[in-house]
C-alpha cells in the first residue's frame, strides 16, 4: 500500500471509531437518564407569588455606554419564600424599544415547604417594544430538598407590581 492509501484508511477507521464512541456515549446517557427517571417519581407543580426587586447599576469605565451591568437583589413571597442575588448584563441599541439582557441569580429559601437553593438563568429580548423572556432553572443547580428541581418561571409586571408563576418538577418528597 502507498502512504496516501494508508493515511486514507487510517482517517476512515478513525472516523468510524469516533462515530461508534459517540453513539455509545449518547446511548449510555439516554439509558442512565431513563433509569433515573424510573427510580424517581417526579411531581410537576405550580407556584405563584410576588417579588420585590432592587437593581443596582455597576460602573465599568472601560465599557461602551450601550452595555451595562447590574446587581440583582430580590425578595420572593407566596409559594416561594426566598431571596436571590444575581447579576445582569444589558445591551442597548440605537433603536428605541430594542434591547437585550441576560442574568443569573441564586435563589435561597423555601419552595412550598422544601428548603434549598437553585439558580435561575434569564434571557430577555425587546424587539421594537415586543418582549420575549425566558427564565429557566439551570440543570442540576438544586440543593438540599430542592435537589433535582427543573422548570421555568414566568415574570408578570403590572405597573410597579412584580409577580411570578413558576412551573417546576421535583422528585417526590421523601425519596
């Protein structure tokens, strides 16, 4: 065999090996997730309540005026009795009514009697005054009695009043 044929054969066999390894890894992850789900009884619930938020702008001398950073302090009441601390990054545009933000906040407290923490991730866009917002729980961020929590939070703003509707899933209590 010539060197180019050997190289070509090597690359083909390497590609096949990588594809098989990738397939095995994906199958292992799927089987592991299915086994975990079968062992744990998951319960989906809804939580509602209000929250107060304080945003504190942070100065960054090197930053463009279109970019901003804020500290987040929240106090939740209702089904979620908690506080949160976080950070928000914002981007403003020249077009009035268009902007974007991302944020991460650590929530610490009690959710319908279950204590622990979890992390919320925000992604928000304002497209010429049309809002789009996603607030989800970061996977595997739950601790203590909130370990295994997944879900999303809807934020409702009515004037100066802020409230939430939280749809989440937790393993059945006591497992």
